[in-house]
C-alpha cells in the first residue's frame, strides 16, 4: 500500500467515525431544545407546571400546591385545561380526557381508585360524560369498574349500541353531538371497543 492510499484510508476512517458522532450530537441538540418548561394559569386561578419532553412527546404536569403529578402523551397547553366546575369546595378540570379535581387537599386524578370515594365528583362527570368524546373514552372504564356506577355505565353502553340516544341526554348527549358524525362515531367506537 502506497502513501497516498494510506492517507485516503485515514481520511475515510475519520469520516466514518465523525459522521455518526456529529449526527448524534445534532440530534441531542435538537431534542434537548425541544423540551419546554412553562407554567399554566387556569381560568379558575390554579397554577400548573408543565414540562414537555420533545424526545418522548410527553407532558409532565404538576402542581406546586400539592403532590399532584400526571404524565400525558402529547403537548399540553393552557387551552387543554378545560374548567368543568369551580365552587368554594371543589374545582374540576378536564385535560383532553383525564379529569383532575381538588376538594381542598390538592389535585387528584379521577380514576378507578378515586371514583367511588369521590361520589360528588363522579356525579358531576357522569352527568357530562357524553358531552365530549375524549372525556367519554378516557373515563368510561373507570365508571364500568366502579362498584357504585358500574351498572349505570353498562346501561349507557347498551343505550348507545341500541341507538336510544333520547335516554342519554342526562349524560350530556345533545342533538348537536348526535348530528356531529365525528363525535358520535368516536363515542360508538369507545362503546364497541373490546374491554379488559
């Protein structure tokens, strides 16, 4: 091998080594700067810290006033905190499906562990569960697993399957939703989806 071939081989080896390293550094730079940390002040005056991880496409939501922490897929913005109820004794928000509430001891998520012990919150949510497809889809299983609301949730499913929509207005189903093909299709999809 002559001197010129050795130099070419050395240059090619260096390029083969540095191109992946440079690409890795570039990717780390891009994803590191796609992380956002911001504070959301809601319509009811509550403050939440949101940390968006651009690499995993997840938002970690916490509240400095309590030990509340929730991780959701996608980026959560101020508009995603939808106030559902605010009184002196309770505050309820929907976060594109998940329901969070505060009854004075800090925020908690409504789920299968908290639904039966927070009947006042559950009563409010079941009364509006069909007003939004994402709330319906995210929370239906919690109501189905509930010892208090299981039968009522099963009845909602049967009414949707039988297209007895007039019986569902007490759960927030309106004529506007019935006439909106997309929302009604989403609700029907959730009803017909296999359950664990």
